[in-house]
C-alpha cells in the first residue's frame, strides 16, 4: 500500500522561535579597603560623636578668634576677675585677660603639637619597627639596642633639663616629643613583623625579588595598620597631655604665649572661688582628649577585621 505524499513546509511557514537567552557573567569588582572601612565607620556612632567634637575644636581653634574683639594679651582693667558676661563670654582673670581668647590661643598650640608630634612618632615607630623585624640579624639587633637605650632615658626630665637652652620654645618641645615617643610602639611592630615575615605572601614577595622597603611598605605596614592607627590616635592625645603637663609645671609654653596647661595652672588655686578660671580650660582639655579617644577606638574597630563590628 502506497504512503500519501507529505507536503514540505518552507522555512517561512514554520512558527517563529524565540532565541535562547544569553546569560553573561559580569565580573564584580571587589570594594576597596578604604571604601569598606568607610562603610563600617558609617555605622559606628562613636566615630560620628568623637569626629564631630574634634572637628568642632579644630574649627574653633582656627576661626574662634574672629568671634571676639579681644586678643589673649589684651587687658580689661575695668572688668578684672569677672565671671562670664556678654562682654567676656568665659570671664576674665585677675589681670583682666579675656579667658575665651586665651583658651582659643592655647587650643591652637595644643592641637598643632598633638597633630604633628603624635603621627610623626607613629611613623618613626612603624618604619623602624617593621624594618628591624623584617631584616633580622645584626640590623635587628642594632635597632633593638637603640630602642632599649632610648627607653631607659627619662624623656620628660630630659626636656626639663634642656629647658634653659630651648627658652621654652613650643616648636622645640614638639620635635622633642615626636623623637622620644615612638620606642614602645616600635617594639610592638617589631614583634608583629617577625611573625609576619614567615607568612606565605611575604615569602612570595621576597622570592619574586622585591626589595626590603617594597615588602615592608606593601605587605608589612598594611598588616599592622590597625596598631599604627591606634597608636597615632592615642599619640595625639598623649602629646597634647604631655605638652599640657609641661606647661602646667612651667617648663612648656611661656608667657606671653598661653597654653591649656598654663591656664589650668593659673586657675587651680581659684577652682572653688572663681570656678570659671579652672572649669573652662580643664573642660576643653577633657572633652578634646575624650573625643580623640572615641575616634581612635572607632577607627580600630573599622580597620581590624576581628573587631566584631558590622561588616559592609
């Protein structure tokens, strides 16, 4: 039995077919370390509180003298030893000096000394400590011996002994505090580097021919960054406190210049009878140090991956 002929369908008679979807794999660029840190800081209230207070003090130190007609050396003989008024916002001392103007001037010097000497000491500690721990051998021994030698020298009393030769220059004091405040952190960084030296990524960089400074800069210092950030932040507060202590005892900033330390020293005897002379400079110092500590603590949590904060 013959089969019936079947009609051949042309391509135009076939129903249209939808093309198969093409899936493209997009490479997602990982976020940079700085962006990750910033996202963590955005969820840290301590950073915003401390940073806002620090920013306020910096702006106040820069522009605060524009808000008053008095300079730190001006004397109002008609309003000597007066409490805060509209004319003198923070009151006057026994000589008629405007306390507001003096606090602004003292805050300027304290911030300059802290913001320069603190990070400078941290940079010295990071560089010398990481190099000593990485190179090992005689280089490590020489740097370690130098650090131990400086640690036994009482830096505070040396600065007091050098005071007659420096004439109370706050610039010399700032440099001296920077070059004598790095030894303890250098020991910590040296010990951390000795353990990092045996890690695979450091060995790989060394076998690829990278020099000592390249390995230290690219692999060692980034891995101890959290320690350096903490030290730099605490160093700022420590340098401000050191300057204030020296000025309090009369071995720091000298008249006619003023410092928070000299203002606190002048007002301590009148803390109960004329409290504005002591409370305003002391309160400024305490709030500044507390705010800096809050910023440093927030930065530590954001940089350290084991800090336990919310990940971005």
